[in-house]
C-alpha cells in the first residue's frame, strides 16, 4: 500500500542557481550587487553566485557602506549553499584601482565582455540556470572589442543561436517587446516584415507564459501616426501589420491591433493589456522609461539561457556616492529566477 504521508508530501524544487555579475565597474553596478547581497534579501528567490573580480565587489561594498562576507570558490560545484558567506568565483581580471570611474572606458568594456562570456560558458555547461548582470555600457563594450550593437546580439553569438530573439522590458507587470531593436530607423523599416511581426508576437506570448501568465493579452502598435488613418498616412497597417496580427491570432494567441502608438501604452498601463509589441525601439522605450525608468527589467528573450538586467544604465553621475537604487536589480534577479524555475520544470517534464 502507498504511504499516505509520503504521497501527501509536496516535492520541493531547489531554488535556481543564478550567476550575478557586477556589470561595468566604472558605473553603479558593483554598489548595487553588494547592497542586495549584504542583507540576504534575495535568498528566497535564488541561489546566487557572484562571477567577476572579488576586488570589484569589495569596492562596491565600500561604495554602498555595507558589510559583506565573501567566500572565494573555484567553481559552482564547490559552493556550500547553506553557508552564510556570499560565494564568488573570482576571475581576478579587473583591478578597480587601475581604471577610471564614472566615464566610458574601452578597457573596462573589454573586461566586462570577458566576464559576460565567462558567465555564458558556465550556463552552457549547465552550472548555472540563469544570468543577471548589473548595468553595462554598450559604447564601452563595443570600444573594448566586443563588436556587437548590444549585449543581446553578443549573447546570441556566444550561444551560436539561430533564429529569432529579442530584448523585452518588464515594468509593473507589463511586458514591452518590439519587432526591431538597436538599428537605425531606416534599417528598422526594412526589418518590419510580415514574418518578423508574427515572430515578435509569438515570442512575447511564449516568454510571458514561461513567466507564469497563461493567456497574456497582447496589443500590437501601429507604425504610422494614428495607425495610418485608414491609409491616409501610410498603408503598412492595412497591408502588413493587420494581416500579420490576424495570422498570429488564428494560432490561439490573444493579440489584437494595430493600435495608434500614442495611445496604446496608456491603455496598457491602465490594465487593458499585458504587453505591447512596438514596431521599433524608441516607440516602446520612451513610454516605458517615462513610466518608471529606475524600476524596469530587460530580458533577452528567445535564447536558451535566461538573461536579465536592470533597464537603466551605469549612472556615471552618481558613481561612488552610495545612493543608487537597487529596485531594478532586485526585480531582475527575481524575474530571472522565475524564468529559470519554469525552464527547469519544462526540462524535467520532457525528460
């Protein structure tokens, strides 16, 4: 006979393992990481290992004015997750005393990219379930030799990813996606196609379901003013966007549009929709950052590895002052943990 006590027990899944990176050391990243680790406020979300240079994390603790107990470990397998200390895989690659702070630095950009690449290797080996990184500087990354428009394309390259992926921003339960991202407006117009619109809708639906939303309500923004005003200001809504939305909706996705971009975000933030798919970067970013610049989270969606980061930048103007807000980083860690847990559950179910 089955043991009733045993059958009634709930299986407890271990918390996901996340690599937390200080980001570009010339900015506020080290301070943010030190502060959120100093009091264990994220211990209920994930098992966190810091990947980077120990000296950078110690500098961050001084900036934040916090005490941080650090234990250097050689690899993830050797971590005692029950220990009180913060585990750090010390790459020993960044001497904070040798680099300027509060300015764009090609050398720091190179080393930031090296650290990100090391984190990707950990994820590819299955040693961590996701990666959260504090703010970095795209110009520094590029100047340092990582010749990609943004870190998302860098990740796709390192993972040898084939197929569609996209950056998304999450704020107050809203998932803001886009068909095109870090390209010129002229290039964006060429990249807005029937297939790319459908792929963007499918990706945000799939990613939100992985985050726990069973049937997300997705609005699709128009390209032209007033959604083209019935063709008066352009026919993209009639000939391109509208038909693509209908095809996506026919697959069971709760999507509608196109809606005028100057009003759809008002409706979304009022609760009528869970996501807006923009046609190009600034169409969505302006609305989102006005809503809460220091609270948003950026997700790299569509890749095998989970990546999250605060939506704000390196904040050079407040570096070293101990006043940086940790809200977005905390949200980034929690969202990465949520996505990683769901991905792990899917893998176990498929096994």
